[in-house]
């Protein structure tokens, strides 16, 4: 059985909510998308990404291909829109597929896995993108060496070239008692991981109550950005 909670809030210091989300247990698709670009751009980019990814899931398309295609569509939107502000979106995507999940993050959105009292961040770092600890910070690359590939946290749909997006999903088993939390940085910038884990550990809260509790805590902590949360519980 899947239990879902979800919410989005403009926050206390922003006039516009550039976040959007999708929570569809029947389709097994859950999204949190944080648009960027300001009025008339960020919220449009987020909605475009949401609609494109929902359509791709309904057509059972490959997730990585769908994410890269969505990045290309947002880039086209940016070229058609007047203004100099960069237009893009950060993405947290969760797809439930029978007995396992597929998770992907682009940008500073997050996906947390809670299991047996332990909170873990998914999609943290991509192989080959971590800095070499033995290399000097000021070392010059060899001539002809391509620039290092940016990891998921430094990328954005519509800004990072679609072919360079780290779009391959991370997969893991679905088990009873597992919780998966998707959020924009409006939550993670206000609450430390331990605070989020404490909320997820509360068995007296339904999924929606847990989301409401986290949202109120983020607002109490300052609410400096848009806040979007989707919680998926396997029971």
C-alpha cells in the first residue's frame, strides 16, 4: 500500500511560487520541480517540465531520455522568452516500478530515503565528478582535456546542455516501511537532515500530517524560499 502526502508554499519572503509538484500513486510518478528565471519564466519552466515528464511516464518512455528531452524543451523556451535572466529548473523525480524505485535529481532539489530509523540522501554524487583529493587546487588541466562533468547538484534543466545532464536514475528496492521524501531547497535550506529524520520517524503522523509538520517547521525557521514537499510511504 502506498500512502502519499504533498504540499507547496510560496514561503514568507517570495511573491511568486516557482515550484510545482506531481504526486500520482496510480502512475507511480512523483515530482518536485523548482523553476528559476523570475516572473513569467521560472514557473513556466517548472510547469513545462512537469507536463513533459508526466506525458513521458504515461507513454512508458525511458526516464533518462525523458529528463534530457525536458531539458531541451526548457532551453527552447528560454530562447523564445524575452529577458536576460537564465531560465531553468531543478528536478527531483521518483518512479515506482513494481518492487523497486528509480530516483533522479537535477540541481539542488533533494530525495531522501528513510528506512529502519536511518535517513539517507539519494542521488548525491555521480561517479567521475568528484574532485581528485591528490590533485592541487590550482593545477592546470592538460591541453585538450575536456572540462570536468558537472554533478547533479550543479546542473539545471534548460541551462546545462541536455546531453551533459546526469539523468540516469538511481535504483533501489521497495520494502515495507520505506519512506521517500522529495523536496525543493526551500525545505532543505531551512531544516537540517536530523530534523527531517525526526519528523519521518513519527509513527503517530499520517503522511500528509508529516508533510504539514515539515512545511510549518520550514516556515517557522524563516521560509526564505518556495517550499515543496512530496512524501511517499510504503506500508
